[in-house]
């Protein structure tokens, strides 16, 4: 008989659930800030400056908006991954590597709570 655990206990799952809810709250606040910064149309007072400066400023602003939009997209994906982790907790499949079927180390899940691969499986994909 194997003494290796096949899933985390209900108590451990509740710990992970609390951690994930905290991460979702933080991520949603960051996401709201990013979205808000995208919707602002402040010209920073460059109306009275030279034409060349305005063109340079416009290019810089476009690049910055693209970076913020990319960060916004990544944050949205992060939130979705955390929400999917909550579903796995409810199904009691949380923490099980989708490649090996073994438990993902608790230390890894505390750092990356939405992980679906063990370190071994992740390294094998490289």
C-alpha cells in the first residue's frame, strides 16, 4: 500500500482557498487601477508646447498605453486562473498535477496558487 497523499485535506484546501481569495482581491484592485489609467485622457498640459514635442509625447503616450493594456490583459488572465483554482478546490482536485497526477508541493502552491503543474512536469516541458 502507498502512503503517498493523493489530494490535500479539506483543512488544507480551506487554507489555499483563503489565500486565493486574498490574491483575487489584490489582483482585482490592481486591475481596476490599470483599467482606470487606460480610460483617463489627460494631456498633461502639452497643448501650448511646440509641435515636435507634442508628436514625441503622443508616441510615448501610445507606447505607455500599449504597455498598460498588456498589463491589464495579463492581470485579467491571472484573475481567471485564480478563479479556476477555486473551482478545483470545490472539486477537491486542487493541487494535483495535470500531467503526473501527483500532488504539487505545498510550497509551490503557496507561491503560485493557480499552478496546475508540478515542478517536475514543468521542467519536463522545457
